[in-house]
């Protein structure tokens, strides 16, 4: 899929100029990019990374999952990256990681996470529960959800061949595995040498089912695929709870409850992701300013209200005034 840039001083008379695809050392760079941008992999949904190239002994060999993370529901996220075309063997490699991760206890996951935190700056010296509550904006009074109830598997490469996509789609739609394939392409503009990254999901929008019999009960098992945008669904639910008043506070859990009363299949993690991504003063917005829609204001950890542009101000450093 070609990527274009606009060229010209007047946007109404600008021309579309194709950006040239570039051959960066994608695998090493991409690992850094995804680690630094946890909203990019599952767009609009935050991830807490807890491991990078985590070494694990499996029988007589050692495996190294590229990235290991948790979503807001405590599910493990496993990412395998490939610089070029994803080989057929990548599926077996990812399944080996999944078999290892599936047996991890909550305590083991917390140890992995805290070891990873010690190698960074942001969460160095912090306990797992405090970091989890902070990243996913869970109030101190709420418990961290049970860990590792489900696995979310990702193959990320510059090219996902048809044979790999077909196997992953089979595992997803017939065997109930939440496995996803993502194509990543890099482009560079000639004059400014700006790097543009295109992320395209090849497998992952299909329903995840637990059996062929379950698959036939489409009215009961299909994941959310409504016509209305997810952002709008969350915004409407917030409006229902607050009656569109900017002085009424709400928690993410309240909004999720409202949505799931009418649509139980709506992804829970998306509620958290949409609110934090569209929150004017949420800490994550400092790193992802392009993802913003000015809908919400963070009152305190786990508590929000509707954004009031007349009284809610942020300085140039992203601090609340």
C-alpha cells in the first residue's frame, strides 16, 4: 500500500507525492519503537510491557520472546518480530512461547515484570501492583485483575505471507486462539528525511471462537463488530453517566458497565484505552499527542470527568494548571 505526502505551501493546491519505502534495520528498530509506544500495537488500547527478550528455559533449550506485556484485563501479550518476510516457522515459535507463558503463575509474572522494571527508569524500584494501577489508571481501592487468564499473540513483520496468515486465521477462527498478524512498513520522505511508519493488521479482526460448534452460534459468540465507532460508543456512555455535565466524575468501570449492558461483546480493554487516549491531561498523552481528542479530564487516579476547555488548562510541559 503506497504512502503519500502532501507537497506545496497551499493545502488546497498541494500535490500527493509518494514516499519511498526504506530498508531500515526494521527488527531492531521496531522492537524499540513498540517498547516506547505501548499504544501502537493494539491501537487505542494501552499495554504494560513487562519483558523484552525475556530468557526462559524450556526443556533443553532457551527461548527469548521479543516483547512480553499485559493488557488492562491482566491477559499476557506476546509479540514476535521479524525484520523481513515472516517465515512459516514463526507460527511454531510463537506457539512455543505461548505454551511457556500459559503455565506462568501470577507470582512468576510479577517477578518477570519487576526484573524488567529495574532495567528501566520509569518504573525502577516500584512494585508490580503499583505500576499496573498507575498505567491502567485503576484506583488504589480496586484490586489488580487476575493475571494470565488469556493469551494474546502477535506476529509483527514487514511482510506477512499468505501461508502464515492462513494458518493464523485458522488458529483464530477455528481453534479459539487470539493470534494476530501485523504488517509494518517504513517510508522516508526525500527532502526532510522524515520516517513514516505504516501499521496494517492482516489477521486479527476475525472472531475468536472456542470450537466449531461455538462458531455456528454466531449470535452468541461473535466479538463486537458494530457499525458505530468505538470512540463514539465510549463517548456516548460517558454522556449517559454524566448527563453531559462537566462536574460529574466517573470511573472506567462505570462506563464499561453501561456499555456491556447493551453490548456484552464490546472489548473491555477498549473502554480504558479510549478514555485514556482521549483524556487531555493523561500522562500517556505526552508521548502520544497525535492520538488526542479532547473529551475527558483526569481528576485523580482512576477518576475522570468531561473536559471543560474554559477551566481545564495544561502548560507547555504537559502539566495541569
